[in-house]
C-alpha cells in the first residue's frame, strides 16, 4: 500500500491497481476566499483524473471541494 500526502486532508491511497483519493481540495479560495494552500500546490487536480474512487469524510469545503471536483 502506498499513501501520498497531497495537501490538508487530501491523501492518495494506492493498493495494487486501485487508487482512492481522500478529501480532495486543490482549488484555493474555500471558506469565502479566506483559505489558500501554503506552500502552493505543485500539481493540478487534472493530474489525478485516473483515480478509481473518491472518499469524502465530511462536507466542509476543505474536504468536499465542489470547485476541485468539477475540475476533475
């Protein structure tokens, strides 16, 4: 099993040929524009389009980012 920390609570879990993306938040400006990533992200959400599953732990914007999900 491989775990890759992406940002905040976002983690990519890889096991054999299965990829699970947890709590994707990759677009700055959540919480009415007050939250941004630091340091800035070194990848784009489009690079993770090949995941098999997306797990959302709860609906706070830094865990369930509609801005991120619409870009994927």
